[in-house]
């Protein structure tokens, strides 16, 4: 039986780059080599695509972060062909005198990307353009699922129960952050979670029990967001100043007798 050639895309431009490497290591570890031929495809933090000579091995994001940059595998420049055809990838071997281009066909792609520029429908759109089958949700579901502010609107429209929340836009935050904070706290109170709307559940969040005038947590959370004109969500008592995002969402819910609220920055 012919093996399916699976392109496993990992890394990416988001702040969750190292988490993606750890997830990809688990995928490579458990793919059945009797049925599949896995091909590691790494996206660097600056957006460059490459074919490493070996897949990632560390299944802990903390271990990945501690690994020295010079311990990375050798990389071969590669480019994704964004049109239907027999060639999915073009890799380039460059020397001082010449460059050699070789093509590779993939049967299916397994995106193991976290955060913006990978989990939000962008890579899924690229794969749709190329006509390559891929694992996971499509473009629309990925985009909506990644943006927690938009996701809540969709949930509410279908009658699904959601926690109370508030969206704070970047324009309003920069114009009068004190008014924004006062409005959010008056409506939701404390404790409050603030979280970038377009990052993973464990990245950039803050829990605030009080502190209308404390901003450091918000700055740190916002700094996790890549400079992309989409939304970001947060988990603390107020939105973060200087967010590259345009909105912030807040939610609240009951937990063990106490009230927990969330704010998402976009």
C-alpha cells in the first residue's frame, strides 16, 4: 500500500512559535510510519518556510524555549506553490555559483500552527488556493474560532449560552483609557480576566482582583500580540495600553460561588 505523504507545518510567526514546535514533535512521534510519510515543514518567526533535515523532538514548550538557537536543524529554503498542480513545494539549494530547484508533491497537509498567521484561517486559505487537502477546520471556522470577540457574536446569534463580556476598541482605549476602565469595572467588577482575543488560552492573559490604576499587566499582555490589524483577547481586569489590536472582549461567569469575568483585547 502506498504511503500518504503528509506535510506537517509548524512554527509560525506568532508568539506561540515554541508551543507549535512542541505540538509538532508529538505529531511526528505518533504518526504511523507504516501508513504515512511525514515531511517536516518549518515556518520561522520572520515568515520564511524551510524543509529541516529532522523534525522537532521536544514535546515541552519550556524545553523548546530553553534550547539554544544554534541547536536548530539544518534548514533548506522552500516555497509553497499557491495554485493547483502536481508540485506542492519548491525547495531551493543555493551555492555561490548556482541554485538547484526541486519539487515535492504532498498528499495532505497537517497544520500544527498556533495563533495568528496559522490557526486563524490564513494558512487554511493558502491551502485552499493550492487545492491541497488538509487536516482541521476550514477558513471560516478557523477565523471565527481564533477571534474570541467574533466567536461570541456567532455563539449568541445561534442561542448558545455565553458569559457576559465587553469589547474595548483600541481607538477608545487610546483616547480615554480611564473612562474605558471605569466602564468595564462598573459593569463587570472584579475579579476579571483580560486576554488577547487572537492568541491561545495560555498566552498573554492576566487575572486582576483590583487595581484600576495598575497598567503593567496590560502592557505585558498586549505585547504578546503580533502587529496584525485584527482582534486580540485578554484575561484581566482592564485592557492593555498600546495594544496593536483594535478591540477587547470581556466575559463573566460563576465559579465555585464567586464571580469570574473576562476581558478580551482585539
